C-alpha cells in the first residue's frame, strides 16, 4: 500500500485517539484503497499499519464518527420497515433510501473531511447504500434512483440519545403516479378543472349549496374520483394541454392531459378496465381515451406551447348584417393575427399583444346571417375574439373582414395537435 496513504491513515487514527471503526476509516480512503466495501478497506489499512484487529483492540470503545451507527443497519431495522409498509398498505416496485442524522455525526464527518482534505462520499450516502442493499436482499423490490416509487426514510436523530424509545423512526414517502391520456368533452357547461365558488372561495356557502364549487362537476373530477378510489391516493391534480371554455365542446381525438395521483398506495392499475368504468360513470358527458402511465416530466411537456402545436375548431358564426356566400372567400386573407389579451380574461392574464398564425380556414354558408367555419390555428389564438374583434383588440378579425359585427354562437374544438 502506498506509503503516503498509510501516513495519512495513521494521522487520522491518531486524531481520533484510535476511536475510528474500520468502516469509517475505509470510507475516507475509498478513492485510493481497493476492497470489497469500506469495512474491508479499513481492515486492510489496519493490517498494513500492523495495528490489532478492531475486535481485539482493547483500547477501542466507540467510533468517534458514526458512534457504531452501522450496528443499527440490521435485520431488526428491516423488520421495522416491513411493518411500516404493511401498516400503510403500500404497493411498490422500486425504492431508494434516505436518512436524517444527528448533528454530532454529520459535523464530525465534515470536520475530518475538511481537516485531511478527503473528497469522498459522506456518511449519509453509505448508510443509504448499505441499508438499500440489505432491503433489496429481504424484499422483492429493488433500488432505482431514476423514478423510484417510494423513498424509505430513516430518522436517526435520536440515535445518540440514551434510553430513547424510538432510536430509529421509519417514514415512507410515496411518490406520485402520472397517467396520460386524451379527453373528449361531449356537452357544454363543464369546466376542465374543479372551479371554486366565486363567493366563498371553496369554503362552502348557500350560493354553492355548501359544495365549495362554482360548477357541480368537471372533466378533472369525472376521472379523478374513480382513479383515486382504485389507487387509494390522497389527491389528484389535472394537467391539460391548454383548456377550452366552459361552453365549448372538446371533440375529435380529444385533448391531451396528465392526471397526477399523489400518495397512491396502489400503483399497478388496469388502465383499460379503469377507462371503461370512468367512461361509463361519466354517462356521456366526457370520455377518456388511450390511458397510459407516463413520467413526471410529461406533465410539463404538454403544458408548454410549441410552434409545432396547432388546434382545429368548428365555429358557428352569426352576423348582424346579411352576407353573401361569396363574401366568405374574403376570410382566406386571415393569416397573421395580432391579438391583445381579450377583455374577458384580462383580469387573470398578462396584458400583451400575441402574434398568432391562422393556418387554414374552410367555410360553409348556412343562411344570409349564419355560416360555419372550420379553422386551423397556431395554439394560443382566441377564436371567439378572432371572430368578434373584441373591440378592435384582435386585428384583423372576421368582423373587420366581413364589415359586419360577427359573434361566435357555438364553438367546438375538434383537434389538438401536440408533440
């Protein structure tokens, strides 16, 4: 073994008055001494220094760094974890381990690293790794640092307290599941997400019949209630790729969404059967398609607009004055739209001008004051205001091009394109 390593190791042993266990000694030299684990590395260093085996060293009492903390990493602790899992009724496939340490242990570990210039893993990482390996050999689940189902936390802050009733406390952090799909809203009058009562702000009052809601149901609630029932989750949160107005249908192949279920005790759901039950209970109001599991990042992806995203709408347009069928050809001039934040949403959206593109328009003449318009646009264009002009805030507009006030009498979303 390199002489410089042995000199530094001897200095460390002297600094702790010989009160350092093989595991903590080996960890400080894990980057330069080979061995099957830190305990073996520490034993090698002692042997190279002609020091007695730790169990034979009568001067050794307790490690100044870990205070024999690793003695707690045993089958009894595994049993505590199993009991906690059984008590909570949690189902999972993957996990990671975390821990909270006493200030004394963490401070001493950092002090030695600083004094001797060690750049190795801290004691917390070794505890997490070693207990993770022990759990893997006793459970059917495996450690996974990329998308773990649960985090098993060991609270070791009471470890140094004498006669502590709970030297080790176990906490299970249940990570959410994410279900992606598309929804269709087949009737008008339903919001996408739960809408708190405007008067009581969700507390419950006579105005909302003490429900705390402005509307009795939503696209979110019509699926989340069933998913929460089977997943035994704590709460659901709905993330949609944009949203349509309450009086607008969402047709075609549907709008993409991700449903986040927090603290689910059951993770492996039959999404096919779940979809059937949800659609049946929605009773023709909404429909949920192509349900599949997805990752945390997806909820952000579908909420971010992209130049490649688009939407297709069907609008029933009513005009104040009579028009001719050939007048509808003028609407093909609608292309680049400068649209200031609409008056109806200005209380909750930043007041700015957005530049959006109309990709295509098809029209169908119905009568002298009514026509249907199928319009494909860049995501984020307000269709009702494109038609009405919104007091000149949308420029150009259907109203301007036809030279008569036009309004959107009905609006349906028939396609949402997204990456």
